[in-house]
């Protein structure tokens, strides 16, 4: 199981996957690519390690899911996570595609993606953990997938609008208007809409697409007459809580999102403020883990 | 006494199962209906947390008393623990069970005073009807699952076993066939059962004017014709998500054609529901952004029925769409809600005549006269005029004769899957 093997599956799949990584439009994180290639080149690579490496990267995960869900494979059940996709595509195909991407270095440089890569991986991991620890009623894999892809619209917008970083900073700091309203002021679209359309294009489950679309929408999240399915609200609440812990733990400047959405999220998750206090300590090792 | 819940005096879980067994065997033997109603209080946890377990207990005891008063003699009452109640109702069919369930709902919803507060609780209810020979455990499980479906859909709702999870998914009641279609559409959205097929529009000189993207829906090998699924999608609001999907998919295909060296415009249908939504502009921009296509290679086909009532939002959406660089066309013109005044207000570049005019050509001279007048009108307004649904050479000759600019129809090409389009275009170019 190493990079030099040229056996089945057919090269069409290799091309399909490599093409898909390029089409996703979000550069993979270079550190993750390196970690993956280093492991894959070993005599006896560790499958679990490779799988977990890939599943922390937005771009690689999305490509795997999109390819595994493509009509080529014709699977009846749609793949919902990078791990499931890897099981279908196989490690050889995946490794070859990743190696091809590294070789070609096809991605345009988008400044300041580090924070996005780091945050999405940590939020995904912690969301999965929260869903596992508490009886939230969502699958941990879904919480992970949603945490990873929730903000996938951001790198796309960063790549296309030079001023988007300033817009993000303004939106993060606004204590009254919703994040989306701030984006609306400066942009023809917003990262939640872009993310939703992308996720739909990757054939991710509808509740994940809808949750991405509404993840800054206070009304959809918490109002009594919200039409947003409870499953979506739980996904959103879990990831917002995870993000709050990540920011808190890493000493990052706290965004205003938790101030605006936090109470609604706690209500959905049925958690009290006091309980939160004890959780701060418990989540620390998960937030701080490197992979 | 055994099998009695100490708090309420109702049958407990075990007592419930025993009683259900008894009713089920009577029901099977005598061929009489037997229903199970499973009721769960919404947000009971909050009540418990706000008032402590003692308050919670008081609440449950109060409810049990009300239930007893309401259904006494008609049903066997059970408390399954926590905030869950089961009503075993012998000689009760589906309609009667629904009737009783709605009585129970109003019983639950009567304001209840607890300490100084007045609570207005609600409930989620699942109903199952005993099937001949079915064991009581399965019957109870079905009711529980139906209740859970009601809960999952936001609570405060009644679901009959066998109907979940479709009813109430979007809060709209539909006929059974439509419900089935709605379910299929959801599955299609979630499992990749949607696709776009492309039908070329050909100019009089043989060049390709554009291709129209037409949605197809197929789940597990079974396809539903657009004439059936589009009305359901419109009714349920799903058309917005389907429309967004085709916006991105169509734009991506235009990009694919562009990369393959074909500057072919892709025309994408936009529904009324999309255009009256304040989020339309964002969705369009997101689709253009993600596909990275030249906007002039995307055209939006607006159905004429849209123009019977042009609101501020619609006008704004149209202006914003034009500002992105995409072009507009008016679909199905000439029947339905034709209003000439609207033509002057909509800055569309293309007018597509309704297929109803085409099928009667060339024999129907009056139809031909109308086509000719509409074509002239379109030209006066600087529009390209297209005729749809052309299947015979004589029709096309007559249409071109009166000045129609481009033809779409089976005569030239049927709608084809995306992967067949580039080879088709290449083959045509080399002719």
C-alpha cells in the first residue's frame, strides 16, 4: 500500500479525484499534504493515521466525498464523511491523487488561509467529540463533517475578493448586526450561501447544506416558529459551542458570534451556563491536540 | 397492585404491554380495529429543570388526571415513564384515533398553573393502528417511532405510523401521490438523483445560439417526469433548493464548455419562487463565483407567469442579476399571463414563444400570423426570438419564414446528458 503501486482501481478514478481536488476551489493545507505524503511513502503506512490526516482538511475531504458520491461509483447510500469516502475510493487512489496535487502545485496563493485550516480542523474535531459525549441527537460523524465544512465559503471568497479579509474582521467584531448582514454590506453574496451551494454540489446530506446556509441566522436557530429542522439547529449549536471553546482555549480574540448565538445554542443543546464552566477544562486537550 | 405507576395510578410500562397484548389478540380474533396513541410532552425537561422534580411530578400528576377525565372508559391509560403516556384504544380506527389524539392535544394545551406560573404545554403524538396478527410490541414500537418523527419535525404535531417522515416535513399538506413525489425529491436532493440535461437552440444559419438546461429527477432507476415533480417542488418550496442546485450546476457546465473551447451560453430556468426570494441575488452570485464562469455565458430563463405581479423584490433581483453580467430571456411567451406592458419593463434579450403555437404550424394561418406579430414585436424590442418544441421540418420552415431567429426542439436534438453535449457540439462543428 504505497505510492509506487500502480494496480487497480482504474486510472479514471485517479483522474476523477485529482480533478475534483482542483475543482473544489479551496487549496489543501500544505502541512496536511506533507504529513499525508510522508506517511504514505512509508513501507507500511498506517491507514488510520492517513485517514485521520485527510479528514482534517476541508479541501481533501470535500474532494473525497464528492468523488465517492459521483455517479461513477453509483453507491445507493451517499457518503457523509471523508472516512466513508476513503473506504470506497481506497488508499492507493487517494494517495496517487494527493501526490499528483503536490507535484503540480496547481493552487493559486490565497493569503491567510492558515487560520481557516487550523480553525476548521479543530472545530470539526471538537464538534464530533461533543456529539459523542452528550446526547445531542446527532451523529458524531455529521457533527465532524459539518464543523469541517461550515465555513468552506470563506476561502472561496478570500480567493476572489481582496478586501474580504477586512470584511471578516468587521463581521467578527460587530456586536449587533449578524455576521451575514455585515457581509451583505460589502459583498454580493455571503460565505454561508457559497458554502451551502458548494456542499450541495458535493452531494452532502441536505441537513448539512441547510445548516451551513443558516449557521449565522439567529432567527432560524432559536425562534419558536423557525422552519429549520431540529437536526440542522443541533449541528449549528454544536459547532458554535465548539468554536467558542476553541477561541477560548487558544486565547484567540473572541468573536461576537457566541454573544449573539450562544444562549440559543445552549438552549438547543439543553446545557446550562454552569455546566459550561466545567466543560472548559474537559475540552482543553481535545482543542489543543495537534491532529 | 402490580404494574401500576405510583405517581399517576395509571398502568406502567409492563402493565401497558400486557394490556396491549390482550387488545391485540382480541383485535386479531374478532377483526376489530385497535389503535395505540403515544404522547410525549414537548420541552418537559425545561419544566423539570425550572420547577425541580417535585414540580415536574406535580405537572405529570395533573396531566394524568385530565387525561383520565377526558378519555375515561374509552381507552386504557398508561404512563411509560417520564413525560410519555400511551393510550390503548380498542375498537378504534385511524380516523377515530386521530380524533381522540386531537382531543388529547387540546387537553395538554389547557394552561396549567404551577406555583406562580401558568404553563402552556404542547405534545408530540404518534399513532399506530393494529395490523392483523401483529404483536403488541411491534405495534407499540411503531407508535413510538411515529411520535419520535413528530418530535424530530419540531414537535407539537401528530404523525400516524407509516406516514412518517414525509407529512409535515415542510408543514404543507399534500395529496398522497404528491407526498410520494415530495419524498422522492428530498431523496434526489440528498442522494444525487438530480441531473441537468441540455437541449441546443439553433440559429437559422446553423450556429448554436445556446443550450437550455432542463432538470431531470431519478431515484433508484425510476425517473419522474418534470411535469410531475416541478409543480410539487413549487408547492412545497423545494423548488428554491432545486433551483439553486441547477444554477450552480448549469453555471459549472457553462464553465466546462468554456474550458473545452465552446463559448456556448447555458440557459438556466429560474422559478417564480426563486425570484420572489430576497436571497436570489446571493444565490446567483454564489453560483457564478463558485463556477468561475464568464457571466455572459449564463442566461436566466424566466417564466412568463412571473410577470403577472412584479414586486419590488422581483425588480431588485432582476436588476441585480443584470448587474452580474448574465442575460435574461422570457420563457413560454404568448399564452397564460401575457401582458405586453411587462415586455417593455423587463430588459430581456430573448423571447421564447410558447410551444402551443408551433404544433399547429404550418397549416394554421391565424397561428402563423400571431407568431409573425410576436416575432416582429420581439425584434422591435431588440430581442432574439426562439420557437420551442419544433419537431417537423415544415414547422421550422414556416417559423424561419416569418422571421423567428432560432429553433429548439427534437428535430435538431433531444435534451442530452451533460457528458454527451461536448461530443455533440464537436461533431456538429466538424460537419
